[in-house]
C-alpha cells in the first residue's frame, strides 16, 4: 500500500496544474457564496466587526476588485516566468533530470494556487457589485470585497516568500539535499530495514515463458498484488527481470513466468492470463520517477557531478560535494538487504520475484563518470578514494568488499593514466592504501576510532 501511494503521489507531484485548478474552482464557489451571505447578513453584522469591513460604495468596490484582479494576473505571469527561467537554468547547468524536482515543488504549486485563486475570486465578486444606475437596488458585498483585500495582501506576502524560496531552491546544495532526501525515502520502501522472513528465490526452469513489453518507456512501478493474485490463480511464478527505471521496448521480453509444480509447461489460457496481469501491474512512463526506482536519485546526483566537471562549467567543488552525498547514500545502503525481492501469497508460497538494483551497480553508477571525467583534478580523485574508504568502513559484514575492491582497482588504473605531479600521485596512492586497510580491517565497529 505504501509503494502504491508513492506511485500515485509521484504522478501528481510533477504536475503544476492540479492544485491551482482546485484553488480556482474553490475561489469561484467562494465568490458566489460570500456575496449571497452579504445580502442576507449585511444589516446584521455587529458594529465591532463592521469597522473592519470595506466601507466604500459600488464604484470604490469595483475599483478595488479590478485592481486586485488586474495585478494578480500580472504577478502570476511573473511567477510563471521565473519558474520557467529556473527550470532552464537547472536543465542547462545541472541536469535535465532535475526538472522533476522543481515541477514537484509544493511551494510553487500553492503560490500559483494563491495567485490564480485570488484572481478568479475577485472577478467572480466583481460581477455582483451593483449601482443605482443599473436600474436595480444598489449592492456592495462588503464581506466579499474585504476578503478580496485580504487575499491580495496574502498574495503580496506570498510573492515575497516565493522569491526568497526560489533563490534558495536554485542553489545546487539545496537540490542535492532534496534529491538525497527523496532517494532515502525510496530506499526505505524498496530495501526495508527489517524485512519479513525472506523466502528462497525461485529459479526459472527451462520451460519458463518470456513475456514481452506491451509498450515502450521506462519501468516506473510494479504492483506486486496484481502479480501475486494472477500467479496464485494460475499456479505459477512470475519474475520481473529488469530493475525499476529500466528502459522497456515494446516486443522485447522483460518478465518470465513458469509453473510452480511439476507440470511441463503453462497452457495457453494460463499464459494469456499471466501476460495480461504482468502488463497491468507494470507501469511505464516517458520519464523515470523516484517512486520505486532507487537508482534514479543516484543517476541525478551523478549527472550533476558530470555536468560540473564538463569544460563548459569546470566546477570540481560541486563534484566533490555531490560525491559526499553519494557516499552518505551508499553508507546508508550497506546494511540493507539488497537482494531481489521475493513476494509470497497468503499461503507463504513464493509467487513473485522483483529484480532490484544491487550494491555493485549503484556503486558503479555513483563513480563511473566522476572517475572518468574528474580525476584530472586531484581533489576529485581524493574525494572518490575517501568515498570508498567511508563505505568500506561502514561495511562491517564485508558483503560488498569485492565491489569496493574492484572500484579501487579501476581507480588506480585511472590514476596511473593521469598527468599528476609526483607529490599529487604519491598522495592519491597513499590514500588508496588507506582504502585497502579499511577493506582488510577486522576491528569491531564499536572499537573503531573516528578519523
């Protein structure tokens, strides 16, 4: 249930229109209701409250409402323009994959909702103001006009807060912190800290049937409940062979099914049922999301580091900071069970196997581009070495020593190919020896001194 909620939330978070659209609808309703309330209770408002209500005539009320509605649509245009400029800057200087982080910013959604709601409310109330020249009785909705004034003041405050928020959000440190936070949430969902008793992973026999993707796109989510129900009904086992975030191509196999008993094969009806269930459970999209894809956050951070190391930007300090965030995520992961997920039915029988990215692949994703493009700068190289040492230090069980040792070997080969001074090369190679010592360390964690 938690995973499904995250999928739905991610789908709506990246859309700018839902919250503003709801705000406009509520504002229109309020714009009709408050003048009706005015017409009923206008004469019965206590004197102590009337002093705070709008006290002008119809012309003044229309002037106020016209000023509020006219200025708010201008402010909304300014806000949208600033948001677009921010998106362009984030795409060109940091990474196109960070655009989703900005479009899912709830502060931007609520700011646009406030501005558009105030505009719609003022226009709706404006139509109810009547003068004696209209051949009707004069009517000024004092309460409604006062609320328009309150909304206008709130919009001014909202504009100031939005500008302050925008200047903070555009900083690369803020973006990295947000990506790290979202990735940690995904890790806690995909790799739970205390998983239930793990069943042995079923292996596909020779009579397994491959299921092809129905459409092209990225695998954004998988609903295990649908798969378990179909697998139990057909007495079968389903395995999703690709990790979340992988690219699916229509007509190319991405899942496997096989019978759970001694049958030679699945019949045609069972195969069709399982194929329909897999297609229904597998969500695809034109872009990756963080809902069930822990590698997406690593990809975003690695992209920022690679862009910072490009000749056009040449900002190795940002790359060093990114590596610090990646180190934090990797150190968080070393204590989690990162094997493929096995889902059982109500009877405790393994029915579904979901492929998940392993530690070695996430480590390679974190370091590959920084190692290739960043080792011309010794500071970047030293931070990569420090990352390996930090992760090795946290890997108390030694489950990932092989992957770390392989990364260290590739790092040394890359260092040998660089044009360093003798002092720089010696410093980096000495730090590599520190990583070796951390990999070989058998000191209990509680007795290790902090560096």
